[in-house]
C-alpha cells in the first residue's frame, strides 16, 4: 500500500460565520443569504482535487462477485485483493510415536514358542509360557497439514465506466493482475466469486448539520472564505440595477483576485512534499545514474589493459 498524508477534517461552520459577519450589512438586509454556501463549498473542494476528501479504508467481503460499497464512498484510491487460498492437505513427513500398556491377554499375533507356532490349547485361556499377561502397544501417527497461501495484488479496472470512480490518482491504473473490478449501482463488482478486497478510498464526511467537512489547513480555510465572499458579490452584481453596478463590480473583482490568489496558495500548500516524499526523491536522484557506473568502469579497465599491452 502506498503512503499518503491523512488530513484532519473539521466543520466549515466557522468559515460560514466569518463570511456572514464580515458582510453583515448585506445579510441583514436580505440582499444575499447562505443558501448556496454548501454548493460553493463543494466547488472549492472539487477544485482542490483529492486533497479535499477524507481518505479511509475498509475490508470488503465479496459474495457472489459483488459487495455493497460504504455510504460515504466517493472514489477509489487503491483496491487490493487479499485472499487466503487453501490447497489440498498433504501428509507430514514427521511421525509421532506413542505407547500404551494393558494387562490383558488379547492375542494380537500368532504365538511363537521355541521357533515353532504354539499348539498348546491352554494358550486360548492364558498360557503363561506362550503369552505374557502384560502387552505393550506402540502407535505411529502421521499428521496431515493443510497448505494455504495468500494472494495480494492490485486489481485491474474492468472497463472504461469505472474510470469515473477512479479520477483522483487511482493506483490501480496500469495493473496487470488477472482479476478486475467495476463499480455500478453502489456495488463493488469483481471477476471472482468470493474473497476479501482491501479498499482504500476517498470519502465524503459531514458534520452534525449536514455540512461537508473540510481539511484542517489554514491556507485551505482562507481560500474557502475568499471564494465565498467572491460568490456573494457576484450574486449582488447580478441582482442590482445599473446605478450601483460599477461599485459592486469593483468589489467583486477585488474579491475574485483574493479568491484566485488564495486558491494558488492553497493548491501549493497541499502539493508540498512531506518527509517521506523528500527521502524518496533524494534516493531516486542519487540512484538515477547508477546504470552508467558499470559501463564506465569497464571502459576504464579496457583502456588500462590496452595501454599496458599496447
């Protein structure tokens, strides 16, 4: 499974309250309201892409080639097949020996007396010279072991329709696995009848009043506030007459520039490399020219031998 940074998510209510308080005069007169705020927030998160959605995971138990998706599912990030396969049992090469003693006179084999089979009729009633009163039995036991192995690999997208559910950097694209998956009717459909699928997906989280949760990041919060203010003044511009249009148009342009600038800062913030990505980049850059070291060493040795023998 690939590494990912997990944001903390909070309610957008503080951002809604900030915008309504700063534009209080417009809200008090009823010129604008907060009815469209959830829609505007959804646009902001869509522009931010995969970083605007919560990442979680769940194990899906496949029955009859399908399984119901979680209620908060938005898009697939990774879908792994993780299934134990049981093969036929085989006999263990090791043996376990045990013994038991019993004071009985049950004849378990023909009785031999002086190299010849005993014909004494008293043997059937317990002849002391032919059959001992104490019999010791040794048991040999071989156990059976059930062999099992685990299949674990990325599933392959089944057809082009599943692409709409894998738009946010899905790791399954490029997989050459024999098994595939599809998503339709809120179900995860696969090409095998039974098994377990470890699904890492982007989810939509909501607070207690139905607002979609946002990343707990300062730059992202500032971008959402700026975008909401811009949409408020865009709404006012579309509603007023020509006498006040120029003034509102100037305010709308001002807040649009703030919104665009805040979006660039927020996008830059969520694309920053974390510590793990920096380490991987350093290692990748360090090893990028390793393929040329052997050739250079061979050329050096060839030149050295040519000069020495030349």
